[in-house]
C-alpha cells in the first residue's frame, strides 16, 4: 500500500535469517517519482488512443483523469487494495481474526500476521492487490475508454509498488522458507528452511 524506498538486507549466519527492510526516505522519493511518471505517461497513452493527440487533448484529458473526483479515486484504489490484502491474509490465517494485526506508521497502513508464513503465500499476498485492483482495472479502463476505472487502476499500481519491491527482494528465497513481518510496515525477516539452496 505505499511505495518502496531503499532496501537493506542483513544476513545472520548463526540463525540463518535475513532481514528485509524498506526505508521511509527511499519510499517517499520513489512514490513521488513514480506518481509523476504515471500522471504524464497515463495521460499521454489515454489521449493517444481515445482522443485527438494534441496539446488541447492532453490538457483536457489531464483534467478529466486527474482533477475530477481525484479524492474518491484515491480512496477507492487504496481502500480496495487494503481490503484485498486483508481478505488474503484472513484466508491464509484459516479465516480467523486472531493472530492478525495492523501496521500504522509513516510508511503505510496495512494488515499483517503475527506468525511466520511460507514465502509462497507471502508472495501471493504481495502481488494479489496489485493484480486485482491495479492491472485488471487499468486494462479494462484502457480498452473501454472508461477514464475513472483507468485512473483507479493506475493509482492502485502506485499503491502496490512497495509490495512489488518487497516481492522482488524475496525472489532469491525458497517457497518453503518462512517470512515473519516486523512491527513496522515493509519490514520482516526471512527464516531459511532450505539451507542447501544457494542465494
């Protein structure tokens, strides 16, 4: 739900654990850069397909996409991503609320599980909100010319960008390794179970 920044990995040979951490400074810089890029590229692409490709068309579609009802679009994107993430963890946790908590800090807001979970399930949890709230609405809005759905998809992709960076950081590890989330957003520890696999 916000975005990444710098990723720092520290390994401890004694207990075979690796710390995954995204810092606030890096997340802020990346999300602002990505947001500006998405505004420009998203408007350019939408105008090229669905309107007259001109300065007037760019200005008109910029207002249509990013100035009209922006607050509701942001709430829909962020709220929908949080709901999907919560439901994913709820089912991973055996449809139980016990053992679930919420991160609430400057880096973001989101649910998490107190106990470690296999990385294959953690990867699902990281990618599913971006796929369902980002990629699918973006493609649907682009193909049908629905500006509101198109923007909600783009904003959801921005929200999912930090989760995607965590997913990239976890790629070298085995599916059966465990991931235990930290007390702050975008922090956690990989507990290695497959010691024979090279990293």
